[in-house]
C-alpha cells in the first residue's frame, strides 16, 4: 500500500510530515505530490505534481485528456499499487486522484486559512478562485468556450460535481481530518479530527525553522494583506506607528525585535516596518526569508507575536505563544476573511 500526500506549500508539507509521523508510515511507502514548493528535508519520495509535470503547450497537448493521462502518471509513480490519498483541498487534480481505481481511501490534511472557517457558503464548495459563472452566457462566449474545452479535456459532469471544500465530506464514513488544532475543520465531527504535533527538537523541524529557536522574544510579522481588505498601504503604515508606541509603553525594557518580512523583499532597509523599528531604537534582526514561521513557533517558547491579518497568528497561538493583531489600529477597517475563522479573534488579541 502506498500513501500519497498532495503538497502545495510549506505549511501543507509540515502537516503532512506530522501526519506521517503520527501514523508511523514507512517513508518508503510515502509519495509526496508537490506543486510549486521544494521539499527542504530528505528521506521522502518526492514527485512533481501532474500540473507541474505538464506545463508547456506541447506537454499540455500530449496530456489533453487530463484524467486519463493523470491516471497513467499515478500508475507510473506508484508502480500500480493501491494507495490512500491525503489531500489538502479537492481541486481538479485531487478529484482525479481520489477517483483513481487504485485509491482505496482518502483523508484531509490541514492547509491553512480555509480549515479554520467557522461557516461556509456555496462559493466555498465550488472553488471561488476559478471565478466561473454558474451560467453559460451563450454560443461563442468565454464561459461557453471554457466549458466546452473542459469537457473535451476529460472533465465530465460527475468529476466536476465533486465539491471543492472539506466540509462537504464531514460526514463521510472513514474519512479523517488531520490537523494541528481542534479549532481546525470546524464543520467536521470532533471524533473525525486527528490532532498531530511535532517536537521542538525534531531535526527536520529545525531545518524548516533554519535552526532558529527563540525564547521570550518579540516576533513581528510584516504584511498589510491588502488582498483581503482592499485598504491602502498608508493605513497599514499608520497602524505600525501606533503599534510601536504601544509596544514601547507595554514593554519599555524591550531592546530587540525579530522581523519576518513578506516574500520577495530584497532591500530590507527600505522596508517601512524595519525602518520605523530602528528609528524607535530597537535592534532589528530580520529572520531568514525561507524560514517557515509555523516551524519557528514549534521550536520556540513563550514568544510574543505581532502581525496584522495572517493565519500565522493563529498558528502562533496553537503552538503556545501570545498572538496580537494591529488591525484594530487601522483608521479604516472592513470585514475580512478572518472574521469567518473559528476562534481567530479569541485566540488572537488586538494590540492595545
């Protein structure tokens, strides 16, 4: 029997790793289907996800009937063995994976924000990121062409109708939900949740945290997350100014701040958060860009974590730290995705 995990991010790898450890799976039988992420630790059979394997126009043409070609790919990497699938979300490729004739069971692993939603809607179940209309507007229209191409490529009605989000499977017999916190998979029955954990001295977790272990330190996560709010950066900068004053007032002896910047920032000194902290006489240490925050939270103890709107604050709480959001300091605020996350504003406090 093989065990296939679909991985698309550092966090999904961390959860998959913890699940493998929890179940004591033989790594020789584990296959990681990885998309857009390089596994930083060894000892695993890592293969490219199907969508990363067939990227060029010629490759896509060769794999025009996606389900049939993906079936062949699965048979190739598994050697034709039966397997159990562990999926993060039920996108097209996961739908094909779990309906493969050799798939004997499938389960869900926590993937971040979506696993913590308190309630769901029709869009959640039907993959809102695809931004597809519920109607085909007419012959020759964009929606018509997309629909025809999708069917020609092998996505029939039965495959397309499989729901995208985990909550549709909450009452399936035998399905389990692997997660770091009981707050995750809110709509799944408690007896179906399997809590996983990792130790701070686990050598692979230390690799993910870049061997950084902090105790009683202040960690500040940069990011306005304007994609969730549409609010201009200037409001985020104003909130940073207010937050720094609150930190200095609450902890006047604090001299050092560890900062985790957004991916892709090359000139650290021009970053607003770093510059303002330095102007306020803090010694700033910027954490490595490829450090996994959730792994750092596991390897560290009793830290204070400040951020804005990010699931990393929830994970800071899950792994035993004090988590604070500066979103209350914005002069302009709107409802956000995080209002739907079970317990987020209970576990993450406003910075006051």
